[in-house]
């Protein structure tokens, strides 16, 4: 393949990666608001647009092997980057929700200790955290607060609301003990969060090592190019090179995904 063809194909790859990022990017993660019952549907038209961009790039490349393979490689890389960014945003949003649950327990306990009714305390907490507004409305109207809290517990990071729901149910049946129970729940949640931070710190080194190993081939390519070996010409312009490129990228992504899956498993059971 001539140098012009290589540069042209590389340009197509860059265009496809850009289109993939633009079409597949999601809005910044936010905390769920009151009334958000289900997760927003995925924008299927964006996925279709990304695939269409890859197909258009292949057609523009006149059906050559690099023109078909490289846009797909660029599409895969763009999707992997977008997925990693979205996953990081979800983790941060879940951590923020966990902190808000602790604040909720502290706030409810303080309001109850000051003589406020459970319904009034929950209503005041909803003004600061709109996620619990459905539970506050249920409390004020005499509805099923326990069911509302358990439903809200399906929000990522809000699992502890099931414990709050259980405490509310027991206090409703016995008529006392909600403030003390919420104090103990908040203490347990703080201890669990400290443990989670310790586990995350231990896993950070494994994640960093995996990313470093994934970046080493790029360094090797730079060193080979500096020595005059022209590795990009081989990888982009020869069928065997394309196979090596695709196989290497797939292996690197599989390794990163495996490490990330192990880390998530440890975080869930840690």
C-alpha cells in the first residue's frame, strides 16, 4: 500500500473514531430525580449512525481490506473509550448516592430527636434530596413508605435504603426506635464506605498495572518507528499486519475487561 493510501485510511479511521465518540456519547451522569422510574432508553439512532459511518468509510475506501477492517477497529476503539468513560461516571454517581443515604439517615435521626414526626422529617429530607420525594409523599398521604423506599433502593448506590425501609417498618409496628435505628444504620454505612475505600485503593494498583501493560505496545511501536522499522506501514498495509493489529487490540481489550470484571466482583463482595 502506498504512503498516500495509508494516510488516507488513517484519516478515515480518525473520522470514524470521532463519529463514534460523538454519536455514542451520553450526557454526564447525574443523580436520579424524583419520578425517574426507569433508566432512559438507549439512543438506538446513535448506534445506527455510528455503524453507518463505519460503512460509509468502507465504501469510500473502495472496498480494500484495510478500508474495511480499519474503520471497524476505529469503531471498536471509540466504543471502548465511551464505555469506559460512562462506567467511571456511573461509579462516581453511585458513590454520591451512597453518601446521600448516610446524610439521609443522619438528617432523619436529628429531626426525630428534635420532636419532628417521621413523615415531616422525611418530607424535609426530600427538599434536600429529591430522590426520596416519592417516599415523602407516601408518608404524608398515609401510603406505603416501606414499598416506596424499597423501590428507590434499586437506584445504583442506594441499596442501603432497603435497611432504612426495614427500620421504618419495625418502628411503624412498634411505635418507637426509629431514630436510634437510623443512627446505627448510618454508623454501619460509614464503616462499609471506609472498607469500600480501602478495597478500591488496593484495586487501584491492579487497574493501573493493567492499563500500563495495555499501553506498552504503543511504546514499542514508537520505539520501532524511531529505529526506522516502519511498523505502521506493516500493520496498516499488509493482511498479516492487519491480523496482528486486530488480534493485539482484541487481546488488550479482553485483558482490561477481565481485570475490570475481577475488580468489580471484589468490590461487590468486599
